[in-house]
């Protein structure tokens, strides 16, 4: 089976998590850049990447890479790529996204227009056709320019991979499912440890944690654009990969995952989302304010996304809220607290400095992932 170079984009600052996921799937990593990992894999890797990877936004098939500082160089570079190896004569193709950073060519609309023209010229030659019906499968092209290096890809995913299909009801500031999964995987939490999110909103942290614990592949309940690519990926390969995902699920596990929120309607929505994700039996949701957070057991985890105070009236309430987080955490025995927020005074009001702090961009918003580390539980004696 032919091998491809595949590109998996992710949130800036979380490349190490995605890199580990790709390694664990058994694929060789070619390059690690800010916000993306390039790895090698065959047609099955396209299927498995889309179905199993928790922390990437999509899986892109790399067509080529070249240097261009003028539109003529861009045109010739695109025209030189073997488009006929990827797009059939009836394929629908367009440039769905063009982005440029620190490059001489910076107009997305001009880049899109020239790339499409160059693709048509190449395919006219190769297929000996003057006009393309574009009534077959879709092959959306994405082009990235970084310091005049042009990377050209075809999107295999379609709707972004953060859309797992379970979250139809969301709270005011939902965290993307891919980001929530990456933050959980960044912690040492395992399914045999308690996990509580006292600001669970639509339930993203608890649901993603329960899916990790039960080995539920994030993409097993949705469809992908490349499922229609008969020229590159046999239909039965998709079926085999979906079956592999089904066989790996284990919802008979014992796990203590809890989600609290002060808003009862939000808790109701979170329960519905968990039901759609197939993990409603694994999570305990409850309407409860953060100041009432307590647990008798030791060595638990709080992983949460508290309010940031993006609106002025909310900002005034933040000192009291973060003090309540700090007091609740202080009263838990040997727990760890992991918290993503853009609130600059979070540590001040929680009452201690974080052991670790990682800067992460949540969309365009700069946030911090504060890590307050509790002690490790003693190792159990092995017989």
C-alpha cells in the first residue's frame, strides 16, 4: 500500500501530546512544527488518524512543499505537483483555506485563485480535458505559507475533528473537545484516579475523560470526507477501522469521574451530551457551586475551565470565585489541580503559585494551563 505524508494540526503548545498519540498508533513522525505534526502512513493511517486521534483538528494529506516569493513561482510550483495522483477527473476541487505567515505572498484570496488555476492547468494536461464536471467526490485543498515555504495539502476530514457528534448543547464558553482531551492527556490522570470538574459546563472535560477511560475512539460515531475517495482508500478499509474502534470499547470499567456546575440547565445539557457520547453511566453530574467541592478520598484530580471574565460584569466576580477555588482545593487531601484560564490573577486569589504553568492559545485567546501538583499515591504492593 502506498505511503503518504500526513499532517495533523493541533493547538499551539500541545504538540508533545499529539506526537505521543501518533507514536502510540505506530506511525513514524517526520517533522514537528508549531501547531502541527507531519507523519508517514498509508491509506489505513488516514482512516485510523481520523477515527482514533483525540488531539488533532484534522488529518491532511500532503501533496507537496516548495519555495515561492512571487505569484508566478506559486503558479509553477502548484502546476508541478502530481494532482492526477490524488484527484480523479470528476473530482470536485477547490482551495478551502489559504493562510500566510511571515511570507511575501500574503493575500489569501489571491493565493486561492492562483492555486486553483494552476491545478486546472495541470489536470487539463494530464486528463486531456478542457473542462471538469466536478460532480464526483470532494477534495478540498488547504495551502499554508510560512516564511515563503508553501505547504500544499488535501483535507481528508471535512468537519473539524473536535466535532465528535455528542455535543449538540453547549454552555457559554465551551472548550473544544480536542483541547480538553489534550489537556487531560497532559496530566498524569489515569482511569483508576478520581477526576472532578467543578465548572463542567456542557461536560466536555468529564466526557472526554470517560471516553479515554473506556477506550472510546473520538471519531467512531461520525463520518469523514475521505470516505468517498474510492480512488485512494477502499471502502472496506474504513469499515475495518470502524470495527477495530468498536472492538476496543470497554464501558464495564469502574471509574470515578464527576462534573459539577452551579447552573441546573447546564448540568441537564451535560447529561444529554454524555448520553450521546455513550458514557452517561461513567459520569456523576450534579448541580453544585465550587465552594461545596469536597471528597473523602485522597489523590484525586481537579481538571477544569473556570470562568475567565471576558465580559466586564463577570470580571468583578472573579476574585471571590478564584478564592473559593483555592479554599476548596486546600481542603482536599493530596489532590492535584489543573486549570485553564486567561485570568492573570488566578494564582494570587487561589493563594499559591502553580508548580507548572503552560501558555496555550485557545483560538485567538492566550490562556494559561496552571498545574498545582499533589503528591503521588504510594505504589501498591505487587504479589
